[in-house]
């Protein structure tokens, strides 16, 4: 059976729909809300799931943290479409994007521990970067980076969330025809 939705890179014009997908989860303090301008600024990070007719039923973003490390963020599926494989398809695409970027590890901060465990993520304790990288990351003004570093000022946002990490497999070697 053909997939009832397709996953594609987001376009700038998708921002209002992405905001609508994220809003119910922001209200429930599951995801962090952002200003509209922040979505436009980071639109290249997003993949979206679209159904025939053009409605967006899911979105997710890959944020680069460091040379080998990325974060899955703002993964949100429309309530009507939960448990139809949309989250899985977007996460798979974001992982392909991460491999293409040369990332080796993916971080996420989530309440959806079973979903991410099922995709090869495992809970982690402390920050998984060296003190040198920490010292550089702490200069970022990005709220998600502050959460990754567990800075005191964002602690209320992260209560109850689980920090998870996945090691990405090396991309398959390209066979050169002889
Ligand atoms: C986490 C989230 C993105 C998952 O989205 P989803 O589209 O429901 O995910 P999937 O459908 O791929 O998988 C969810 C479950 O449905 C099951 N499923 C997938 N396709 C299915 C189908 N066709 N029929 C029945 N079940 C199905 C999966 O096996 C999975 O089961 P599990 O939870 O026991 O592992 C969604 O719950 C969400 O938006 N949560 C709020 C935001 C959030 O917490 N984001 C993560 C942090 S950024």
C-alpha cells in the first residue's frame, strides 16, 4: 500500500503550519515554544510530513551542536495522526540528514522515552562533551543548547525529561563499479 504521507524538506512557507503542529505540545509544556522568526531562521533544519492535499501532519528538526553531535528537536505529530508511523518516518529522515552532515551522535531531550528507545537512543547521564567543547557551547544563545548543557536557568524547562543519545552508524560505503 502506498504511504498516505510523504516526508520532505520544509519550505519557508511551512512555518505557520509548523507552529500549529507544535502549539498543542507547547501548551502542555512538552515542547519549547519559539518566536516565529526563530522558525524562519532555522527552517533548513526541518523535515515535514505532508498528506495529499498539502496538509502538514508532522515536523521535526535536526540542530547541529558540534562537529560530531546533533540534536533531534521539535519532533511533533498532529494528534489525529499519532501512531501511524509519521514520527518514525520523520526521525528516519532526520537521521539520514545527520549522516549526510557527517554527524556521529544524536542527542534528544524527551518525555517519549519508549519511542526514542525503539529507534536506538539510550538514556544518558551527564553532558557527553569534553570540558573544552562545553566551554565553547556555553557561549551559544540557543535555548536548546542551554538545555543540552543543563544550565541552571533552563532547569524548569527540562524537569521530567530524559536525556538520550544515539550513536549513528557509518554511512554504507559507495561501491565504485569496476
Ligand atoms: C513522539 C511522537 C513524535 C511520535 O509520533 P508518532 O507519529 O505517533 O510515532 P510513530 O507512529 O512512528 O510511532 C509511535 C507508535 O505507534 C506505532 N505505530 C507506528 N505505525 C503504526 C501503525 N501503522 N499502526 C499502529 N501503530 C503504529 C509505533 O510502533 C510506535 O509504538 P511505540 O510507541 O510502542 O514505540 C509524538 O508522540 C509527538 O508528537 N509527541 C509530542 C512531542 C514530543 O515529545 N517530541 C519528542 C521530543 S522532540
